[in-house]
């Protein structure tokens, strides 16, 4: 005889009793695993935040250890006669540019044509276009119009000359030839090789409107200027061969004062970024490794020697780098009692402007010369610091696979939890069947007892 629900027969071995027993077992077997999973997830989240701050810190250190940072140049120009740019690592200097003449293009115009469709020749032939000593052959025939000629010149000699047609007045169209380059060598001439050019719409040969009839609308001249009083002549207003790494563009007549200096502000910005990123990292490390009896204040990595070791290594670099030749404190850095880094911008700015070579050497490596004239080749403070940090954080470093270790532990705990749940499921499925059987027996015993009781009561009544 079966029962429909556990405990309905006896009222003793109920589902509620089984649920309470299972809850007790889960508290012992499952809850500790859940707490461990939650703790490891908290560690994983905390490490992701820490890892981002470590990356920011490493990036800021890397930027200061690159020698190219000290090669960047700032150009200040007073005056509007010229603009100047300076490439990285170019000479530092102040100079004066006095522009007395700008380079111009050669511009020639033809004689007048009545329309753009006027025929320019009586028969097939060619003309020779010479510009800057280069010859170009321009072919024509009896059907070539002024517009056709313009197109042919641009196709054949477009790299050296630009042909356009300009309407001067009604019935007055002229071909203009503009040299692509400036300077005094850009003379433009046209010679009729076959003598078939025409001045009257292809009626009569021997035309001169495009040859001897060319007149200069503007003469190409060289640029003339002085560099610190020294006279300079160039064929172009864009001068790139005066000083190595300098690109000078002459813009108008007049005088300009030019100062090319090291890009101090860029260096200061990078140093300031480093200080900020260092303090962000140290703050995070201090919070995560803080020891306390108060669980709310206790850092999640307070018992993790690896994270603490990394923190000590980074903090120690501030006082240890410099290889005994110089220290970070000499360049305006300082650390307060709480471990926060600060920067005296007055000191570092003065060092960069007045002792730039030594700053570069001590930051990124090179030859450092002390006050006594002794030169020492050093690795560079930020090169040293980057090496220390990278030893921990590179892919094969101490912290390199830390996150994957946490992830693996979480996965293992979740597997253990699943197995524990499966064991409990199996156990309580068996218990449920046993309780159902026991409940049926108890019910049967109760029924038998009730029969005997009824029989005894009946006998007593009789």
C-alpha cells in the first residue's frame, strides 16, 4: 500500500523534517564553499582593478624611460614673416629671419584668341615647351582648339606647368602658363617645331600668339632672406636645407625671431602623470593589503605575501634607483609619511632647462656628469623602475598568471560545490524513499493497533 505524500500516514516522517535535515547538511557542506567562491570572486574583482592601475603606472614609467621624450622640440616664433617647425633631436637655438623677397612663380600669357574653340594650327605638327631647362613635346593638328591645347599641356607637362584659359574681356581669351615651382629658373618658352601654328583660326600658318607672343605676367624670382644677418637665397619659400631638422616657410616680408627649445612642458606633463599613477597604485595596494581586526577595514590581500612583496618593491624603487650617482629627490620628487609621492615643479623645471642632458641620462639612461666633472654611464632611474615592475607584471612574472590562478580556483570550487550538491541529492532521494517505507509501516502498525483497541473496547462493552 503506497502513500501520496511523505508523512501522511504517520504524521512523523514528513518532507519538512527532510528539508530541515538537508538545510543542516548544506550549512556544513555547501555554505563554506559558497563563501569561498564569493571570497575568490571578490579577490578577482579587486585584482582586476589593481591590474588596471598597475598597467597605468607601467605606462607612465615607460614614457619617462624613452630617450625620445627628451628629443621633442618647441618652436616659438615672434613675427609673421615665417613659420618654423623643428624635428625631434634637432639643434636648440635662437635666430632671426629677415625676409626681403619671397620666391614667385613664372607666369606667361599668350596673345588674344576670340574664343576657346579657335583653331590654333593649319596642319599637324608639334611645339616644344621648355620650362626650367626641361623640354616637353606638345603635338597638334588642324582640328586642335585652344581648349584642346590647354588639356594637352596639362597632360604632358602638368608636373612642371599648369595651363589655364582666362577670359580677359568679351572676345579676348588667353592661355596662361604658370610654373609649378618658384624661382628664377622657371622661364617658360614655346617653339613651333613645324611652323604650322596659326594666329587666325587655322587659316594662315606661321602664328606667333603662342610662341614669341608669350609675355610675362609675373617673373619667377628667388627668395631672399637673412639668417642671423647672413644673406640666403633659395628658389622656394619652403626652406628645408638651411638647418638640419628645420622646416622653414617664408610667408611675407619682415623680420621674425625664432626660438627652438626642448619641449619642457611635455616632459613635465609626463612626470606629473607618473606621480598621479604612482599614488593611485600605492593607494590601491595599501587598501588591499591593510591588516585589521575589523573585517570591514581589512584588505582582501592582507594575507597575500605576493601582493605585499610587489608593494614593497615599488615603494623601495623611489629611494633605491639612481645607482648611487643621483637620486629622485634631487629632481624634485619626495615621499610623505603616508607613502604619497609629490613633485616640486620648480626644481624639475630648473633641472630640465639648465641641466637637460643629465636629466635625460638619469631618467632614461646615458652619461651623467656630476658637479666635479666625473661622467658615469647610468641605466636611468625610470628604466630601473620599469625593470622592477615588469619583473612582477610581465606575462611570465610573479603577478603574470595571478588572475588565472584565481579563476582556476573559482572553477575548482564550483566543481566541488556541484559534486557536493549531487551527493546530497542522491542521499536525500534515498532518505525520501526510506522515510516513505517507514511511514507506511508506522501507518500499518497504527491501523493494527487501532483494530486491537476496537476489539478490546467491544469485548469490554459486552
